[in-house]
C-alpha cells in the first residue's frame, strides 16, 4: 500500500480541508432550501410543522404558505475541487431560537446572510450578529417569484452595509447560483483573514 501511495504522489495522500460555513437569515428566507440544493449528501433537517402555538410568535407575513420551521439547524456538505469540503450549517430564523447561533457559528470561516426583499428587515439580526463577532459574511438576495427587484446598491444602503461586504442575487433552488454564492463567500472570507484564496475553477 505504501509503495502504491508513493507512486501516486503526495496529492493522493492529502485529505480535503474542512471549511465551516453558516447560512443565516430571517424566517422563511430559504436557508433550508439552499442547504438542500447544494448538499452532495442527504441534508440533515430539523424541521417541525408550524402549529397554532406559533400564532403570534412566528411572523409568517409574506411567507403564508410556509408550513414548517427549522428548530435546531440544517446541515449539508459540498466538495469543491476535491481539495475543500464545505460543511454548511443553516441557523433557525425565529428569534426564540437565536440562543443557538453561538454554537452553530463557532469556528466558521464565514457566513451567508440570505435576504428577502419582501421582508428585508428580517436579516438585520443576522447582519448585526456577524458584524459584532467579526465574522466575514456576504448578503445573498434570494429572488422569490413576484418579489420586487432592487439594485444591489439600494440593498447595501438599506442594510447599512460597509463597502467591503459583497451583495449578490441568488436563487436558493438553483445549484449553480448557490455554488457561486459559496465561492464568493469563501474568497471574501479568506481575503478578510489575510489568507490565500482557494482556487475557484
């Protein structure tokens, strides 16, 4: 076995680098969908049905058709160029579950804050959280059907983001779109930390 590995060279013996990414945002913004879209394995979900007990607690305005909610986290995995494995952790969106964010975000390279222009204020807590922690993040506007479209500069201004925080459009149901968001995040996070950017092709 040792001689076979030596013939293959050091690249064959190298294990992928594990990178932790957090997917955050407001209730019903598409976090669970994004994790499920990009995960190369069956994603772990902790969704429960919305019940009458959540009436007056969970704000479903704008997402009235949503029937489930994440109560712990979503988890998925995607390999980039066989050199990096991104472990994706989706946070619960409701305020009553925010106490879990510290555990979910511990050790993360960076975060994606998903935004919905119909409920843009819902992503303020996520933006504030990662700004306070000094965690590099990008804002990805999930393009829901029928939602009003805004220029990215308008969204950056509305969220009071710094000029170095990337803002982009995405479709949480589309693999290519989600992968591009993750690539942009990893590049942004590594540059923010003074690290060498990972290859993207």
